[in-house]
């Protein structure tokens, strides 16, 4: 276990994982929507 914690590979992996997480949080806005609120088919049924 001590050998793993002192290896440069482990720390590069952890650093890359953290950097990727920060990038995802930074580039993906909090209020982003992946689908429209009222698709045309649902809006048509509401009439």
C-alpha cells in the first residue's frame, strides 16, 4: 500500500481525475437542459 501511495503513476492518475472533474464542472453550466421543456408532440396534445 505504501508503494502505491508513493508511486508517481498513482499521483498522476489522481491529478488527472481531479482535473477532469474540475473541467466537467466548469464547462457544464448548472442550469443546462439536455431536452426542451415542451416538445412539439407534447405541446400539440395540450391544445
